[in-house]
């Protein structure tokens, strides 16, 4: 079931799927900002984890897809440890990546990475990036 909100679509099925896959009660989030304040990657994000959580609560899947925050998340669990409501925000970010990967859209094309870059990168970084960004 979808409901129109302004020019974006609120997708209640998306909210339910995310809650089911992540196992998290996303509506418990009170937007306190502890996740963003404790995140070592916050400066690298194009929007805050707090804002991503609000968009998840509202079912704005289209809006979330416009940001790279959940791809940049290092899964360090600082946000989850510091959440006063006990929400595993890192798991929500992982679920957002997973749901995007299920769409079978590759965000990195291995063949387009310059050979020099591949030679300079640690192998574990390459494997991690491929797992995170390709289907």
C-alpha cells in the first residue's frame, strides 16, 4: 500500500520489509542525534544517519536512494552502542544496502577500476567494497 506525501511516495511495504529483515523497531527512534554524534564517518556522509532513520520511519525509499550514507557506513556499531532506545542502527544501514543490492543494480563496475588503483588498494578493501557495492 502506498500513500502520496508531497511529490514522493510513502511505501508502507518498504517499512515492513525493512523491519522484518533488520529485526529493528525503527519507530522507536526519537531523532536524538546520538547516532550521528558518535559516528566516526559522519564527515563523509552526504546526510546524517539520523535523517536516514527519519526517512525510513516515513517509508521514503525513493529519497533514501538519493543518498550514499548507508553505503559509506563502516558498520563500526558506535551508533548502535550509543542509541538510548537500543536500536541497532548499523543493522538498519546494512539492511538498506541489502535491499538495494536485491534490486540487482551494481554501483561499482570492476572492469572500470583503473589497474593502478587496484594494485595500490589492500585486497581486503577490494573484497569488502565488492561485497558491499555489487550484486
